[in-house]
C-alpha cells in the first residue's frame, strides 16, 4: 500500500505557494548515504555518491550492481555525461570516468565560478544544471564553462536557502531541487526560468535531503537523505507542463 502525501500550503511574506506535487512513497532503503544521485538509462540504474572516494551503482529497485574508487579524495556530486560519469568534489574540481571507474581525463575546472557544487545534472542539450548553497543558487553552465543562467534561491517564494541536489524531468521540462534541513527539507519543482511550481516537505520521509534523481519512463523519484542515511523512492507526477516539446531522455529503461 502506498502512502499518499497530503499537499500542504507553504506561506512566505511575499505570498502563498501551494505544494501540489503528486508524490507517493513506495519504500525507503535504510543505511545508505546518498548525497548525490544520477539516473543512468544505459545501465538501468542509479549512481550514488556519499562524499567518500567511492561511488556505487544500484538497480532502480535498490540492488547494488557496482562499486569502485574514483581516485578523488571525495565525491560531492555526479551526473551521467554522454557515456561517461562526471564527478565533482565540491571544491571546484571535476573529472570524467567511464562506467567501470577508469579515468577519462585529469581533474579540471568546469567553470571558474563553480566551487561549492552540491548538485549536478547534465541536460539534454549538453549543458549542466548546478546547485550550490553558498550562496544559494541554481545555474545552467555550458560545456565550455559559460554561465547561461544564474538564479538565487533566496529570491524564490518561498526561499530555497540550501539547495543540495538537482535533476530535470524531460517530459514536463521541470527542474527538481532538494533543499536540505538547514532550509525547508523539501522538494522544489521549478519551471525552466526558475518559477516555483510546488514545494513539497520531505521530513515525513527522512532528515536532511541531499540528493535527487528521476527515472522519467516510470516517474520514479529518488531522494537521498544525509542525516538519516536513507534513500527514499517515490512515484511522482509533474505539477504542470512547462515546455512545448519533450526533451530527449535517452534509451528506454522500464524496470522499477
């Protein structure tokens, strides 16, 4: 039996934003620290970073498939990047690995403006969505490092003060960001221009939300909790469609 999340109303000084996101809790995998999560349709799994040197690959239903040392002292965020994995240590350094952990290149700076990279997602056009929490901001960065968009979470309604993980739904176009326990411990659903569509509290399911990923074919949402060291799995539906044409989503991976 799935437990439906009851929508609530989130108020701020500037107005009221109803949290109408449709999420339904399926299950929680305990004892799994997941500070960054990336869905990979090529292998029908999710990659997880836990701020150690290693990253692991889980099936979409939580079975461990692979684990390896990245060579970085710590991995703070990761994303799937054209047949490879792009990882970041949260101090400005990035590196690409193949799916077996072999380095493709030496550590590099993706952009001079990026240091405290908490969340990372490669979008369909090849650009990267990045969230940082000091200051609180959501960026879109081109492969050459050019900043294409910069939105400050403190200006959102309600404010998103501690963004930690980011992903995007290719069908609706909506951007999903988790705000940790120093903020609202919530899931923010945003239009591509940063308009707040919904804000869904997550404290019922875990403490200190840090990572987020979406399997778009099934609408399966994964949220990692740092403080509680747990991975929660949900069914999710977008609040509204914010793009005219669906984005590319990669190969089918219908297992769940």
